[in-house]
C-alpha cells in the first residue's frame, strides 16, 4: 500500500506545478503590451534641424550683422583689431544668408589681414571645390523638391544658384590672392581651376594670379603657370580664349619674378606670336627676372629694335631698365646705332637705371648733339638722373622748348618744373626764348621761368 500512495502523491505535485507555471505565463502575457509591427517611422529616426534665428539677430564673433557693416571701414587689417576680427569674418563668409557684397567685403578683409587669417584658407578652398551646378543636376539644384513643369522658374533657380556660386568663387580667389604664400594649401584646388576648361578665362586667370602670389612657396604653382604660357587648349576652348590665358600667364610670371626664371624659354616663344599684347606682357615678364634674366636680354633688344608695335618697343625698354646693370652692355651698343628710335628708347632705359648706369655717360653725352630731338632730350634727362648734373641737362632742355614737337616742349617744361630753383643758372637762356618769333616757344619759356622761380 505504500508504493501506490507514493506514486499518487508525486502525480498530484506534478500536476499542481504545471498548473502554477501555466498561470504565471498567462498573467505575464496579459500584462505585457502588444508588440508593434516595425514601420519606416519607427526604424528611421528623422533628424531635427534647428531653426536659424532671423538674420539680423545672428551673432558673428560676438557682433551682429549691422555692427559689422558699420565697422568694416574702421578695421585696420594690420592692427590688433584685425586679428580679433578673424573668427567673426570667417563666420560672415560662411553664412549663405548674408548679402553677397558683405561676404565679399569680409573675404577681402581676411585677405588683407594676411598670415593671422591663415585659418580662413580652408573656407575659401571649400568654395573653390564647388562647381556651377551640383552633382545630381537640376533636381539637386532645386533643393530636393518635386520636379516642376514651370521651366522658367527652374531656370531662375539655377541662375540664382550659379550666380551665388560664381560670386563665392570670385571673392575666394581675391582673398587667396591677397593672402599670398600663406594660402599655399590652396594650390591643388587653384591648379585644378586653372586647368578646368568649363570655367571662363577670367576665372582661370584669377586663379593664376592667386597661384602667382603663392609663388615659390609651392613649386606646383610656378610649374602650372609656366605650362600655361604655351597652352595648346582643351576641346571646346577657342583660339581667342587660349590667347587670353597665355596673356594671364605672362602677367603671373611677372608677379613671381626671378623665382620663375624657368619660364624664360617659354616667354621667348611667346614673343613670336602674332599678338602685340601677348608680346608686350611677355617682355615685361622677361624684365621681371632681374638678376636672373641674362637669357632674356637678347630677345628684349630684338623687340626694342625690330618689333612693329610701339607699345612692345616701349615695354622692351622698360624691361631692359628692370634688368639694371645686367643690360648695360647692350644698351650702350644701342646708343651707337643709326636708329634714332632705338637710341631714344635706350637713353630712356639708362635714365631709369639711374646711378648704376654711370659707365654709359660718354654715350649719352655724345647723343646730346644728335639730329633727333627725342634722342637729345632723353639723353639729357638720363644724364641728370644718373649724374645729378642739372646744368648739363638743362642746356639741352632749353633747346627742347624750341622744338616743333609739342610733346618734346611739354617734357622739357616738366623737367624744369621738377628741377625748380636748381636750374636758376639757366634763367638767362630762358629769357632769350621770350623773344622767339613763335608764340608756342614764348609760352613754353614763360612757364619754364615760373617753374624755376617757384619757391619750394
């Protein structure tokens, strides 16, 4: 009887335990809320974009927009207030809601502040990376809104978008140009912009100027500009645009100066082009080589003597003067030619060199008896500029007052105006001109006498 009783007891306990467990599960399931089926609203949380305050209430470095506009002209970029303004100016440049002319002012002021505004460079680089129309085309330019059938509205939106992008690009280029070598980290983007045929030649030219101001701080800047001197063009680039880009490149080389001496062979090639403006800019770039411009002397002399454009010949004379004593041997040879035009320009160049050209005084003295009025007057002026001998120069200038060429008379009068009382010894000669039968000579002599007697 013990065994059946034990089995009955165990069975009873087992049944009651299962019933208790089932009851607990039922209670738990009834207490829990029903599970929701996953939806897009629950699986992806939408970001909350904070609403911007009104433009007039926004702070830029602790100042409101109206305060900045009122203070722009009073900020000295070289003083401590320039340094203190950097963060606020960067914030102004970044805010697309600020009027473009104000952002442009802020950008240029950052450029004038210079090295202390170096942290603004990445901001300008970001603007250089943006193209006219974003990747994704018109749909993205609309800001993600549904496509509209109103084509004029869409074109207006794109035009506004592109105008803002272009303005941001241009004020960034101007700021980087003013920052100069400090902006060398922008070189890769500037190089890309110079080589991007989708942009106008003026944008690409502005990028070249910015690279020129960076100069030797980055070797890629110089190499890119030199390559543009012989730019063959990309598909779709017109011949006139290629020519413009070569001109901009010549200007950029002139800005860099001696550090771009590797450009001399390319500049010599540019002197062969049938474009007088490119040749003029190229000879000035050769002159900018200064102490490293020895290889540019021969083409400059050739341009001064043979070029068919007076503007190019004038520029060649200026360029030889920029080379200084390096060009003296060739300038002295030019003074011995029978070509009056070449001699007059060479004398002008010697005068611009000044005292370092004193070894050319014998040639200049000999030229005072030349048959050509411009040779005589330019030589007289050069003698004064080199030696400081006013009397010798003044004698030749008196003869210049008697010239039938009005421009020579004007230059002679200006010389006496510059000398003032230093030319008092020449007063008797000027008095004699007051009796000249020609009225224009008497007028010129009278004005020269007043200049000599004027108190300084």
